C-alpha cells in the first residue's frame, strides 16, 4: 500500500486530494489506486491515517466541522473511540446524526463499500442516516464483489451474516439514470477513515 504514502505523505486535515490517474483497469493499476480513484470520483471523502491517533484526530475534525454533537453507533469498540474524541453516541437511528461504523470490504473496481448485518444489523442502508463515517483498514480492500463475498465467507465460517449490501454512490442528490440501479437508494454522504495496516 505504498501508493497511499506517495499520495498523502504525512497526514494533515486536508487529506482529500484527488487522484489524477484516469485509468481504472485493475490489471494495470493496484487495488489501492483504483479504489481511491473510483471512490473520490463518486464523491466520497477520503482520509488516510497511518495510526490510531490520526483516526481519532480526523474523526474529531469531521464532527466539529459538521457541528455534530451526537453520533449513531452500534459497535462497542467504535463507541470507545467516540468517547476518546468526546462525542455522545446513541444506538437509536436519528437522521440528524451521522452513522459511525465499520465495513466488511472496500471494493476496488467500483470504489464502493460492502456492509453486512454485522455493521447495519437488520436495517436497510436507506433507513440509516444520510451521513456515514466508515472506519476501515487497507487490508479490507478487495478487487470486486466476488472477492468481497468470499472474504465474508472466510471470516464468518459459521454464523454467516445476512443483509449484505453496498453503498455505490456518495452524492445522494445525484440522480442515477442507469435503469439497472432503479430503486437503489443506497447513496450516502460518506467519509472514509482508512487506516494503513499492511
């Protein structure tokens, strides 16, 4: 994952640089470069972190920048991070608060993010708040949905999660003319806190 180091060098509050490469062919570019390009191209906000302290700093900055005093969160480990950054949290869905969560995988070919019932429980993506803050690691990056589903099978050999879905667009206001996406309202404003762990 050296690309992230080249792209972002030392981390700062303005880590939302756009990747200039227009190539999205996985055979000629790495998973990381393709993911970053596709993710940013779809309107996602990307923050690269080299350690947990940077994750905390970026999270704190996101909450202050948006004036969010409370966060919807289902995961106990993430609630500990929210305590560190001095934010209240709730398990009750409220559209005025962002949703802070982990994910299953980052899909490089689409720049999309794969979730399961382990993160969203029994809720449909459309029922969750309009703003997501996703905490992921570089080791969660895979080529495509097929690899993502294989990864989920390997992670949860028993007790396989349900409600597997993805967010493919990070601009909810944008109307998708693709008839194959008709009725897919999974677009969310999304911040990705990506921690280097490889």
